[in-house]
């Protein structure tokens, strides 16, 4: 899966931070609510911004390399009570439990693939489809959202997320550093 980007959903009294993953060869997208610090970690890695001193994710990757182990991929393996569970897949065959946001931040820094279990996609993925009659969806920003699967999802959460998605534009996922 690819990382479309990090977005903030502005809703009083809280502002949710989301990372949105998308299938490499498909139409499904996976929105994951994350914390603001994790959002910064993902967005800076995606933008290729580095700090003068190593942050926690950089430190972990450097420590793994120093121990002779590399990160080969990350996998989102489960959705448990609304929480996405991930694993770091190491070059020695070991798998390490991780928060999805940390796993994604590490994957971006290490330039490795992010995978997602089919049952997680079936339960939580959405389809972001452009209007076929509109050759350039950026002109009016219209997106048509269909929820895929997710029979177990809370209807209020789905409605709230649809409202958020109805307000975003594909250009919201552009790299802010790119002209």
C-alpha cells in the first residue's frame, strides 16, 4: 500500500489526524486515525525532511542496522476494537508488534513496503472514486465516496468519516513542499 498523506479532520471539540493508505494496484484506501506527533513523523518522512539529530524512528532504524538486522516491510495485520495492529518484518525473519502509525513512519524512512491484511481491508477500507463524467476532478473538487465492506463499523463513525471525505480534495494529498 502507498501512503497518500496525512490530513487533519477539523471537528469541534477535537481535531483528528489521519494517515490514508491506498492500494498500489486497486481502488481501496485505508484511513487510520493517529496522534498529532505520529502525523508529523509520517508527514516529515514522506516529504523527505530530516532533522539534525535522530528522532525515535531514525534511532530505531539505526539501532537495527547496528545490530545487523534490517526492516524488510511492515504489515497492518489486524483491526482490534477500532485499533489498527501492525508488525515490523525484520530481515532475520522476526516480526515485532507495533502501532500502525509507528510502522508506517518506519516504512517511509526505510523505503520498504507497507502491506495490509485482506480482512482488515474488507472491514475498514473505503473507495474514493472520481466522477466519471468529470474528466478533471480537481476542477470542482468533487469526490464520491463509497464505503466498502465494514459491516461491523459503527454507523455514526462511518457517517462522520463520509462527511470529512466529502470536504477533502485530491489536491489535499499533494506534497506541500512541491511547487
